C-alpha cells in the first residue's frame, strides 16, 4: 500500500479573520493536528512560564514576540507532531520565522483568509474564548448555548485583554508591516491559496473543496453539507 505524504499546511490572515474558527472546521473534517501560536502563548501566560511572562508584555501592547523566542517555541512543539498531518495557525508571522520553518520542513500549502480590516474590528470586541481548549465564540456569529459558559466543559468564557480596540489597531498595523511580507514570500514559492470574503460561512465551502483535493473527509457528517 502506498502511504500518501503528510500534509504540512499553514493558515494565515489578519487578527480576527477567522483562523481559529476555520481551523476548528478543518480539524473536524480532515483530522489534522492544529498548532496555534496564540493558544500556546496564552497557555504559557496562564501557567506563568518564563516564555509566558515575557510574551505578556508584547501581547498586551499588540506587538509581536521576538522571532528567536517564537521560532524556538513552535519548532519544539512541531517535533512532537512529525507523524501527523498538521495545520499551523499564527506562525509564521514574519519572513524570518518563515525562513526558519523552511529549514525544518517543507510546507505544502498556505491558506490565506483575506478579510477586510473593517469587518474584523467589529468581530474582535464580540469575541469570547475558552482558554483551556482555544474554543472561540462570538456574541453574534457563534454564541455559546449559555451566555458566558463554554458549551463543552461548562467552564467560564473570557475576553482576551488584547481584543481592546486600541490594541486591535496596533495588531492590525503589525500585520500590515510584518506579516503581509510573509504572504508575498509564499506567493513567490507558489504555495499561497487566498480566500477572500467577509463571512466565514461563505469562505468555508471553498476551503473545504480545496482541502478535499488533498485529504479525505474523516468526519461522520454528510460531506455535501460541510459545517
Ligand atoms: N460576525 C462574524 N463573526 C465571525 C465570523 N467568523 C468568525 N467570527 C468571529 O470573529 C472572531 C474572530 O475569529 P477567530 O476565528 O478567533 O479569528 P482569528 O483571530 O483569525 O483566529 C471570533 O469571535 C469568531 O467567532 C463571521 O463570518 N461573522
Ligand atoms: N508567530 C508569532 N510571532 C510573534 N508573535 C506572535 C506569534 N503568534 C502569536 N503572537 C503574539 O500573540 C498575539 C495573539 O496571537 P493570536 O492568538 O494568533 O491572535 P490573532 O490571530 O487574533 O491576532 C499576537 O498579537 C502576538 O503578540
């Protein structure tokens, strides 16, 4: 039996473009391992690790964590996933990070969520998360069954400190200056697949169709109506 090669994918897009939301659907349908740099940093902050304490000062200011720290943290996590198809979310965010990642493995595809900044700003102030799992809700788009409570564990939801309007503006500036060049980097390599729109539910069927050309749907649901 020929074993297909493992898929190495990255999901990109500005803060609030829906990376976490789309990643959850990708994992459900295609069974990939999801590694989110933001979730990993928040976990470190909550546990008050050395990286977590350092990261907090940058995150609270809407700035990126220095490349060497971020790269070490993520490449170390990836070591444990080398037997799986994986999806990186939030990393790489600078060209230096992308180059460091390239030295370790060959990326197959980069999914870019191209969502306008104006759409994003409103979304983030209505975002609530369950920190332990990374599950993400939105008061209008995807509210929890009970207000303020995670659907699965019954634990309380929190708002991210960096979703304050002033910090969101700084994060969008950092995206423009530092992360957009990464899109160009992957475009030049022929790996970038951009999906444009203002609603995740309209973008998702296109991403689903694209990934179906690479991986089988492992979910129990009817593949004709992906959700
Ligand atoms: N109104 C609206 N909110 C959305 C849509 N897609 C995602 N969201 C919400 O927008 C916020 C940001 O999405 P998230 O997946 O966390 O984005 P990320 O920062 O790129 O990982 C969350 O509160 C989501 O529930 C959408 O199509 N419409
Ligand atoms: N690859 C990275 N390089 C540097 N900083 C990062 C990286 N990933 C996450 N961060 C930091 O963590 C914050 C939150 O990241 P994330 O949860 O991915 O948020 P979002 O996609 O909503 O901007 C970022 O604003 C940044 O300060």
